C-alpha cells in the first residue's frame, strides 16, 4: 500500500486515534478485538468512497487493508482443494471483492462483511465449478480392473496360436 495514503481518525470518529494513520496501522486497528463494529463500518465506508472517487491507488490500498480477511476466506475455501490451482480461487475472491467495492450499498450497515460475503460466494462458486469439471473428467469413483496389456509378448503369441499363424509347439519355443 502506498505510504502517502492515510486516514485521519478525526474524520472517522468512533474511538479511533485522533490523528492521521497509515493504512497499515489502520488495518491493524480494524482487526483488533477492541475496534467496534461502528468504527469498522465508518472506516470501510470511507475507504470504499475513496476507492470509488480518488483513483486506482485508493482501490489498491482498500484491497490491501482487506488482505488479512481475503487470505482467510481463500484459505478456508481452498482447504482440501485438489481439483485445480488454488490461485484460481484467490483470483475469484479478489475479483469479487473489487467488484463489491464498486457496487456495495454504503447506506446499509455491515459494508465490509457484505463485501467479504460476495468474495466468499465467488470463491466457493469457483471451487464448485472446478470440482464439477474434475468429476466430469474422472467419472469413475471406484476401482476398476487394469487395462489389458495389449502388445505383451505372451498375448501376441496366444493370439498367433489362436489364429493358426504358429503352432502351440512353436509358441512354447518362444516362451522358453
């Protein structure tokens, strides 16, 4: 996150420090258990507003503040995931979060949880789609007998005897 970007706690209120804070410090304040939901909501409204109005550096910075939550969302979705590349899930989570920054209704409460829920749904949908695709590629969920080893010398000899190309005596000579 660019270090020149900061949020002044005086603009937010709700018990935040009454001074400018770097976004890294702000992120740490937001994840601390003593931070109230009202303070979190006020900060996220401000971050989303800045991301929408003040250029790409604020969009990137807003996502940066959300990184701990987004890592947690992706990590939980990817637990036990083997149907594809976990980075695909990460991409869907991030893309949905960015879209939520652009579209979330700031007039309603719980702005950040709503954005995280949208990111989580997108990640889960990506996992489900990947697993459905993997299931289509690997339809057998149970054991099956091994494939016949076509071309094995013993089978070629048996086939030649069955077709009358060589006799059983000749086949025996090849086997020993």
